[in-house]
C-alpha cells in the first residue's frame, strides 16, 4: 500500500453535510426507493433500486461490512441486511465510515436519528446545521411578528450550530431576484403565507428574507445545488444563477452536490473568496463513476475551497459509502496526477488533508470548539 | 478474449432508432457531407468530412469490412467504396452490424431504404417508428377536419408501428408551453397553416397537439434531444426544458442522442419511471471519444432505462459503425468498472444484455410480436 | 521516445491568442493573484494562488526552467523567481515555449510587453490582434463622427494586424440581439456614451456596431467564450447564445477558452464552416486536468477547425506553460487513441500538425506574409 493510499484510508473525515439515518424497520420497497434520489414516487414495477451505480456500489462496498462477499446479489444483500435492526446497521456503518465529525442538517423530516443520536450511534462528534426554511416554518407558527420570530428562533438554534442551510433550489430555484426584501415586504408576505397555513415555504420574499438572515449570522451557509429529486427544476439549480447573490456577501457559502454543474461550481469557488464546493450526494449516486466526478471537482476550484460530505439520509449504508467512494475516487484521481508527474506525492498528501478535514475545520471553526 | 468481450461481441442488438440507408449512387461530396451532422450546407473547400472523429472511425472500423487495412487513407477508402453499389454496401454493412431488429423512423425524406427494404437488405426484422410531424404534414394535405385527419392517419400508421417520434427540437425547441392545446386552438392553427400551404410544420399549437396525440397512443415516444444539425438551436434542445412536459404523462419517452446533455438526460431517466436515454447519433460522431460519452450515460440513469441505437441514415457504414463503436465503448467502460472492483463481471454481463436488447424488448413490447 | 512524442515536442506552435508578459518587478501577492483568473480582488488571507491546478503546474513544469527540481515548494519557487528580473524571466520562458509566432491581443492595459517587445524577448515573430472594444474607446475620444472615427482607427490598426478580438462576454454577454445597428442608432448611442465620458464600453448598440465592423474587415474575429474573471456572467458566455450571430456572417470566428462549454463550442465548429475553437486560457488553469479538457475539444470539432493558444498575460511562465501543458495533454490523448486502435499513428501526427500550426497558418493567412 502506497503512502498516498494509506493517508487516504486513515484520514478522519469531516462529513460536512449529512442527515439522520433510519432508526426503525422498513420494507424492501423503502430501501430500494432510497437508492433512487431523483424519483419522488415508488419505482416502476419493472425497475429495481439495486440496478444503478448506487445499487452496485452498495453490493460492492457495503456487503463486506455485513460479512458478505463483495458484489453479493441484491437478494442476498437484502436478506442479510434484514437480520439487523436499523440501530445495529447504524452502529456498524457509521463507525466504519472513518468520520470524526458529522455536521447534521436536521431539516428533513421522517423517523431518523437526530444530532445526539448520531453522536451516540457513531461514537463521533456531531454538530447541527440549521435549515433556514425550517426556521421559517417554525416562525410562521409562532405568535407575533414574523420577522422577529424568525430572528429569535434562528439565533436560539444557531447558538449551538455550526452553519445554516437553504433548499432554495427546491423552492423555485436560483433565478430571479435574490436581494434582501424590505421589512414591509416581509410582513406582507408573512401575512399571506400565515393565512394559507404557513406550511412548506415557497414564497420568494420569505425565502430571500431567510437567506439574508442566515448570511447575517456569519455562519457558513450551505446551498443545495444541482442533483436532487424532481421537485427541483434542475436547470434552475445551476449555481451560475447565483452570481448576483454571491456578489452581495462575504459570508462563506458552500455549494453542495453540484451535479451536473460541478465545473460551474468549481469556477465560482475560484471567483469568490467565500465560495466552497462539495460533491456531496453525487458521489454516492455515481458509484463507479465517482472518480470522474471527483476529478472535475479538482479543476477550477482552488484546493483550499473543496470539502467532503456524504449527504447520507435514511439507510446508514449511505453515511459509510460516501466516505468509501470518496476515498476510492480521490485515490484514483490523485494517484493519476502523481503517476504522470503533474503532482508530487507530497502535493497529493496535502490535498487529501485539505479536503478531508483542514478546509472544513477552518470554514466551520471546528478547531475552536 | 474475456467473457465480457465475448458477450458484447455476440450481443444481437436492437437498434431502436435508425433510418434508411442510401440506395442509389452519389459523389464523394455527398459522402463527406454525410460525415458532418451539424453543418447544413456543403463543407468548406479547405475541409474534409474524413478529418473528424467520425471520419477516422470509418477508416478504422469500416475499412476492414471492405477488405482494406484498418486506417486506410481517405482517398483509398473512397476509391474502394466506389467499386460497390449502395445496395451492395448496404448488404455488407447491415449484415455485419450484429443487429437483430431495426426500429425505423421513416420520417426523413430522400432516396433511402424503407422498412421492408431494410429488412431485405439486412436479413433482420424491421419495425416502423412513426414521425409525428410527418403525420401532421399528411393531415394538412388531407380533406376535412385537421384533428380528425391527424387521428385517423396516426392510428392507421401506428397499427403496424412500435413507437412514435418527434423532432420538436428542430421546430423551435423545448422551451415554452408544452401542454395539450384545446380543440378550438388546434382548428384555428390548422386553418392558418393550411392557408400557408401546410408544409414543414413549425406551428407550436400543432406541434403540441401532435405530441399529446402521440402520448395518448401509449406507444413509446422518441424525442430528438441535443446534437443534430444547426437548424436546431442546441440550447433549446436541453432535455431539462422538458421537465413540465414529462410531468404530464406516464407514456414511455425515449431521449435520443442527448449530446452534450447526456448527464441531464440520465438524471431524467432516474427521476421519471417512464423516461429512457440513448446516446444514438452521438456515438458515431464521437468515434474514439465514444467511451467517455458512454461512461457518462452510465452515471445517473438506472440500468434498466438505457437503450442502444445508431441513428444511421444515408451511408450504410453508419448502421454498422454505431454498433461497432457501441461495442468498443461499452467494453472499455465496463472492463474498467470490473478491473477496479466496483462491479463484478456478472454485473457487467447483465448490463450489456439490458442495454443491448432486454430494455428495448420491454419498452417496445417486441417479445409479444 | 515515440515518433508521436517527438513530433509533439518538436512542433513549433502558433500561439494564436496571447498578451504581453510583465516587464517590471512586482511582489508575491501580484504573482499569486495572477494564478487565479476568476477572482477580481486580492485572494483571501487563508488562500494561496499556488494551491490550485495552475499553481501545481507551475511548480511541476516551470521550476526546472529556473534550475529547480520539479515540484519545488511554493516558497522555494518564489524565492528563485525573485532572483530574476521580469525581462530575464520573459527571455527564459518565451524562448523555452517552442513557439514560432505570437498573435498578440494588445487590448489589455498594464505594464506588459507590446508586440515588438514580445518579438524581441522571444526571438520569434509576433503579430497584432486588434481588440474592438479598445478601438471603440479610442473612437469615443476622437473628434467628429463616432462611426467614421471607429472605421478610420480600425482600418489603420488592422492594416498591420492579423485578426480582431471582442470581449463582448465581459460586456453583458452573448444573449440578446446581436444584429448590426442602424447608423442612426449608432450615432445616438455614441452621443450618450461620449456624454458619460466614453470609457469602458458597455453600450450594446456600440458593441454590436464594433462586432459587425470587425466582421466586415474579413479578418478572423476572436471571441472570449466562457471561463474568465467574475466580471463575466459565465452563463451568458455560453457560445450557443451566439447561434443567431454566427448565422449572419461567414468571416472566420474563433471561440477562445470555452470552459466549461468546450463541447458546445466544438459543436459550433462542426456546424459552421467559419467557426473555430481553441482551449486557450483553460489549459493553463486546468493543469493536471488539461488532458481531459483537450480530449473534449477533440469530440465534435472537425480537426481542421481547432487551434492552439496560451492566453498568457503577466507572468511569462504562462506563455511557456500553456505550450508545455498542451503538448503533454495532446500527447496523452492521442497516444490513447492510437493505443486503442481507434487512430493510426499517422492520423495522430497529422492532427498534431493541424492544431499546432497548419490551421492557424491558413485561418490567419500567415504563410502569405
């Protein structure tokens, strides 16, 4: 094993964007649907979540964690997985991921682990990322002035958090005005929204208000970019549509996932001192194609502006697999750079450290905590 | 030869989108122009259709079929080709393609083989794909109510067909409203179009009408996506612009060609149970770069949602070369996945079968015929 | 060393788009900022221009020119570089580039070498490319009718030049009307602009006027496309937005840089006899990822439509490194095509010659000079 391979395998990762894993049992359909990110309903009868890059990657890399041979058949994998409770699976996969810190976006619903449970199940540290749209929905239900309630909730929750997150990509996308609305506009929009029940925020004025409140905190703001489920109009989640927004602030902004716009995102990370990129979710879903994607992330983005995350949600396999595939992919890519003489081995070792934890430690000020 | 290489070479392909090959002699300019897809006029005097990936691929892979060494010079290739009639070339190249079924879009004009002639020349089965814009042009010339005529022609032609096809990409592109127009709108638009002569459909109302009539049949609808000639505004042929249209139906929709939007197309195939992707035309034109493209088709698209086609039209070389390049490319890509341990050899064999024929057999219900 | 490697190393390149190198001393911040193209201000304190693909490539490939080992540390590199004057660095790096002709866009300000100085420092030929927006700014300051002054300056400057250049991408981008404005529109717009001082042209009417005046000259028109600094809205620099403009002329148009739209640009080079592509700036900034980019440039673009440039500006390293990385990249890519049997070695040798100098010699009529 080369020094580079060892360094990559030994790196204790900061998984800077992740969600809870399942805590309670579910059927095979739940599991297979969780392997397809983009589809919002059940898979077609002729289809299987296993027949995808992610499905193949689970059979290749997760099967051995459960004591099966690599590439165990789908049937076999499901049968073996079913012998464990989700809690047991979480313990197994989380502790096998080689992660030291989980930064947890708690804004997704469902019966999944919270920050404290992730800590307990993994044996690692976990910190919260506060989802701005969830704060908005809490403010809509609170009594009194919306903006004041939003500010109060945000500050209270942010006190223990390391960053904020927005899913603007899912609520109309990035195009259009993203400046800060006036107090009067916010009050009017909040009134209308509360009249409609104040659930599932999609009002642009309030989305913009939330974003700018998040920026004002000074904590890094994570943005879902590109690939996700089909509620998101993918072409409206192109990060280049954020240019004017990015020009308005110098609070750190982290572009997550980014597929198929990872080259555009890398450009933004070069163009703006406060912009960061992370392949997130895409790496799990790309499976054997992960290295090609990771290589593109290493194009225009300066190396001090690239982060790691798994975006694991649901099956604990994803929290583990993200790390496994990132290690495999970065090794393939950097090994190539070194073998052609373009990089020195020392260059490669240092970039591994930067992406694995140095950059995230700096951006989220984890060292000071 | 490995088991994977053998399986790929032996696979009897379903070429799910193809046109007729030439039947009558032409000069060298006709041939060289046919090697450039995007240009609509004659090539510049300083240029040669041979000096492109497709041209190099023809010299590499088609020359041996004509008894020449690989990489025979362009001059030599043309000289040798000229010794054969187009009928003889068709017999040679079609029968060498390793295809079992041709699904033929008959909507392109010109002196090319029809469905029966393709069957006879190749010795394989051939089935028709009905081009909706051609049905529209026939309905414009028919007496009486346009919508009724369209429906009558479509049902008559579709009775023996396995799918429909639209070239909306060439008639204004995908952006804008793609909902079904009202009967009154259709009648008004048809009246205006018939007054203008009823040739070359580019009226959006009637294009939308045709699409929805096609969907209602329930047969798979093929859509030209991305790369084609310059009559198509390439940025308006981005399949993400189809999102709202795709949300309106569950009839199978096959995205053809897709370059340079193959990753976006793969995403749609993951997002919608009824959406399929196929690299089509792009593979011939990418020549030595085909493997990189095929690899990207294998990113987000579930493996049961990927199809094969050559889009061959004109020179019979293209019907053969599409298959040859697909085999070379898929072998390169899957061999790589297996060699790195990401896939098992059995995984690779199964995915070859899916793309080569299993998926197409299911989508077009070819088994039942 | 293979015949292909030798041919590539020996090729005397025409660097068809370049600027002056520095002539006077500067500090380390100037140097590191010059390694980040997209950022317009100083780098963040936590960042370093060396920690990027370009920075790593300078340490790998430029260090030996200064007598250092490959991959010398950033500190060491800067220390060694500081022992030389910029004039000495220019002599070293320009003469090591293996370039025979520099086509120099003189429209960038700053204390850099002009055409004659580049000739003297390199020992090669240099020719001018006239930037149309600079002509406009000169015409704004000239007495009398704007259009007449523009025409007079353009013709005078173009007499000794080999092409023109536009940075429309930086002045609002490509979308919107790009037809030729009327004389009256030009006069009105020029009056308004002169009233505002006539500096930094961003009036669309006058930009369009300049473009069409440039086209009318018949000299090749270079267009900045894609990647550049953040004053450019990258999504408005997508070359597909030029489709209608390209349809209006048959004057040669050269698409420069093109990242991340190099596949779109290659398509345009196939679609239009008068359109050319060049990776320019992108290759330096991609460093170890250059081969992947160069490979994509060799997809849809016919081989007689591809050019080479470094876009060097500022540090003389860039004039050298562009050539070094292009040689490394094209070798990697073509070697691959030959090794898989897709191309013959003779094919590869010929394509090297085409891109290195044959195409540029024809387009810019350099042979006749």
